[in-house]
C-alpha cells in the first residue's frame, strides 16, 4: 500500500484514501468535540477486496490517537469489527482508558 495518499477533509467530515488520482475509500465521521463517531466506511466497488477499508480505518485511528484529544465511537459495523480484530487499539474507544 505504498502508493496510497491518506487525507483528512474536516470540511467534509471524512477521511479519504486515494491510489494515484483514484478515490478508493472514504471514512465518514461526526465530531462533537469530545467523541468522534466513525459512521461509515466505504470502498468504491471496483477497488473492493484490496484492504483499503482496513487501511483507511487504521490511518484515521492512528491520527486520532496521535492527537489524543477525542475518543472514538465505532458506529459503522465495519469499524466495530476492525476494533474487535485490533484489541490493542481499543484504548481510544469511548468508555475506555
């Protein structure tokens, strides 16, 4: 996943992942100033099956962990499953740590 470009688009309340000029995945959120609710992970159908959804969630969670200002609520089923598969990252979840 070397040629991927990750971006935070706060005006659109989303994170994006591009491969070259192509948008491959997006992660929508709501931020109330304390909790970031990750509401929808989406991969463009032609790019599914390459791990892009997991990659965007991983990068977004890393950015939120680095900032250290907010907790995460995994509203989207995919994000909840991602946290279940990565229990070492659960410290950022709402109601933890």
